[in-house]
């Protein structure tokens, strides 16, 4: 992609109301444009990142047998009344009447629609277990959208719904999804922690959230530094410290107004630590909450008719993008992990000499437009290099008068500033350039 035609406008300064680093860099890099409170347009570079994240999500779901569907955003209110959520959910659920005065909603999640779809197709235990997923827009009329893409009103989510014959099968599958989600975040390059959480408006039994730990997060978490106990404060339990240091025998919920340091881990007794986090995913054991309400039944092997046992699993794709920037940046801009970067290469042309331009064009053609962000703009060299750091592609390729006089071009790794120079003779050999790129990213010694 040539920057001379790319829909992007970088900024030197972030808006005054942007408190999170990710929000500041999203605006400065021109990745987003705010249309309204909690509603953003995403420009081509941000859209490229979303595609990378979505592709990893699709691959992750395929690994555990997921089948992709697409469920409607606009749904009849009657479906939500049947589940009991039409009245239970607050004003974040948008309710309206269509032109025929039929009551409708804008789905903020898709348990009802997924259950309604499956109840019309799945009737036998032989069709179970089943897991479906989608990448779909959600709309939640948030009272206080904040943090750029962290808390939005309209956002992209990967949500999945599983259907089982027994609770035991759900439990087994739940563990598989938890492990798959951990692989997903690892592949994206985002550090997360799975914590016990409240089931909230989803209902059902056990639930976990995947938290990106950050001081600017909205959620308070209690972690044990010794064992693996971790929970959202809403559901955390601990033992109260008494007098001389003895622990209370009975575990209790951490009350909101109390000092968390008064609680010890119910598993090992260590003092619990309080941290902040941003939720980037969640999983729930729904049980038969929705299948019973919507009469989604199946016939078991013994002939009995029973409601499907369900689980649901979500990943906030747009929020993952924001948290990746929150984790991967420095004082100069974004530092994209290779797996989600809009392009692996940023090609900068320094100088107007015909030979410089010809060499850059050869590199661009060798690597391909799909892999290179080519800064062919007629702007100052300093602006090009600053924008390259701000936009954060993994490797910057610089062609200048100096490098050409030396018979080579410069490759610079964005993450650590590592530089290597490669001979001009290698231009045109895409396999050799792929080897050089792989070596840079793995910190191996590069042989010329």
C-alpha cells in the first residue's frame, strides 16, 4: 500500500480528553475517527489489524470444532421476552418499533438468537456436542463510554455458543475453550489472566473473564502471589486476618468498602494483592437457562426429551486491538506484534534521486503491496521516519543516498531498534528477504 493514496492522517498531539495511551496513539496514528460518543470509524490500518485478530480467532475456533454463522443484530423483542431479558436488561439494550409497530431490539449479545437457530435444527443427541461462533457487530448503549476503543457503544465481538447433552460434557468443553482462548491471546501478543467472575446478565453457573492487567483498567481483581487463585472483586473470597495473624476459618466475600489487604487466599493463605484490569473476553456455563426458556430440546439416547445444556464464550475484538496498543508501545508510537501488524514492512524513501526511487520500487514489487506500507510521499525525511515509528510496523526498510552509495539498504526492527544492512543484490529474491525478516524477528544472527 502506498501512503500517498492511503486514507490516513497522523497527528503530532493527542486530544486533551484521551487519558489511555492506546486512545492517544489510536488518534495520533490516524487509525480511528470519532463519529459520536463511543462510536468510531476505523481507517484502513486499524481495519487491517482487526482482520488479523479476526483471522486468529477463526483459526482458534476451528481448532476446537467451531462452525461460523452470522446472526442478526436486529431481533424481535418477543425472543428476549421469552428468555426474560427484555425486562431484566437496563437501558443499554436498545428497544424500538419497526414500521409495522413490531417491537424489536438491537442485540447486545446473541444467546437468544443462537438458541433459536439451533432449536430448529438440532433434535437428537447424535448431533451433539455442537459449537457455533460469529464475528458480529454489537450495540450497547453505554452510559459512560471511555478510553477510545476500550468501552464502546458499537464494537466487534467474536461470540460462540456451545450445545451439549450433559453438564459433564459442557464442563469438559468449557475447559477446552478456556485453553483455546489462552492460545488466542498468546498468538495475538496480548498478556492476559483468566479470573473467576460474576455471571451478570448472562446468567448460568461458572464464569471466567480474561483480563489484561493495566493500572487504567475499570475492573478490580484480587490475585494470590503464591498460587493460581485470581478473581474479579465482585466474586472474590478470602479469609479475614485476625489479631495476632490467625486466619478466620470460614471464607467470606470481600466487601466493597473494605481494605483488600485484610484478606488471605482461601487456597494457600497468602496475602491477596489488588490490581486493575481491562476485560478482553469472557466465558460462561449457561446450563439450561436459555434452552429451557426457548424450548430448545433434544431427544437423548434413552428416549427422554431434555433441554440442551449450553455455554457461551466471547472475545472483544475491538477491545483487543486497543489493549494491544496499550501493551505494545514506546515513547515514539505503536510497536505492533508481527502476528497482528497491518503490514510486516514499512518502506521509507529518503531523497528524490531517481536511483533511490527505482530501488524502492523494486523492493516494493519484490515484497508485494500486501506486505509493505510504502511511504512514497513528497514530505521531509524526518516526518517519514517519525510516522514510521508512530505507525509501528515490525520492520522499517530505508532506502537513501547513503545506503545506495554503500551498495545496500537498511532494515530496522521497530521493537528493539536492531539494524542490519543487506546487499542490493538481494533485491528481487523474495525468499531471501523472507529469511532476513524471520531472522530479525527471532533475534538470530543474520548471515550475508
